C-alpha cells in the first residue's frame, strides 16, 4: 500500500507518524482490507496506529507488526488466563484463542478480570471474547468452550506462535506441556498460590514433571487478584521476548516470587537449550 493513502490522516506525536482508528477504518473500507490489515499496512509504512503508540515507543513498528501477525492460545480463562487475555488485547496480538469449559461463579469476582456481577453463570470464554473485542476490535478473538484433554490438546495448540498456561491443576498442565513440545510451540507456564507466583517458558524440553514431582494434587490456597495479575504480567513479558526475539528469555529456569515479602528468584533447572 502506498504511503499516500495514509498521508492525509497522519499527525506527529512525540516524533512518530500516527494515525487514529477512525481514519484506519475508513482506509480499510476504501481499500477492501480488514481493520487489522489496515493496521499492519500502516506499520509497514512506519506509521503507528494511535492505540499502539506507547507499545511502538518500546518495541518499534516492526515489533508491533510481528505481534499483530502472531497467534496465541490461552488455556484456562480464569484468574491468570483472563488477565493474560486482557494484556494480549492491549499488546495487539493479532489472533487470540481462548479455551475454557467453565462458567463464572460469584466466588470468582475477587480475582477474575473477565467476570462482573452480571456475568455469573455465563461462559468464561464468551465473556473473555467480548472483553477482548471491546478493547481491540482489530484482534481475531475465538472462544472455544471445551475442556483440554489428551484427545484435543494437539489440535488446540497446532498453528499457534505462543501458548499460555492458565490452568488450575497440575494434571492438565502436564497434558498441555506434552502437546506443546510435540507441536514445537513455546508454552508460558504460570501458577499461583496465595501471594506466590511461578512462571516459566517451556521450549524444546519439558520442566513441569520436575516442578510437580512432589504430587499432582492442588493444596488449598488463596488466590488474591494481585497474585494473578503479577503472574499474567510476567507470562506476557516472557511471550513478548520470545515472539520478538528481544531480552533474555528464562529458558531452563523458573521465576518464583512472593509479593507479600518481595522475595523470590529465578531458579535454574539445569536444562540447556544450546
């Protein structure tokens, strides 16, 4: 697409050529593009859709374009997974598949960002889809009301660029890890308990068997919203590093952090990816 198509609508903000969504929608209709297609075309011409300006200041227009061309799957759309969906929508990840079989209950309201009082009894994935589309209508959001299993795990993760673990039990986490390893899709593991969060990127070699060697039963613990938000933020950060090839990915390590006392560390698991 020629730059002249965008030129009449560009404004300069902080040294960046920026275009608003109203004009992008007009250009998309005029040129027979999707809204997302118009955003990508603008970024290819070094023109930043206004919604991504703060992103582009950090990752550049090429980084934003890569995110728009990426496909993510979030398995489990509760406390952690729901917050991951929120972050992905604001980052501008182009396609987000949201997988969960559950509905919202009143006890979810303390921590699950996709739930409101009006959503009690509604599908978690449908609520997540609606929320993502309200935040960023350029994103292709899919709600899959299914339970992860050994039978469907491979088909769920196939074709993804990144997968997020928002599951609440170790058995399903191991199933997901196995499917991602077989499909060669990076998995960002996450888990929370009280004020503790645990995050680890998994590429090429499994680690969850070691992390859950003590047993697969979930201990009774609290789940405040701040723990879920911190976990999801760390997961999304690792995903951005992998998708864009920036920073240091915690390959072969796991982040463990307790926000209550601000204690924690990145623990090496003795796994080499070289």
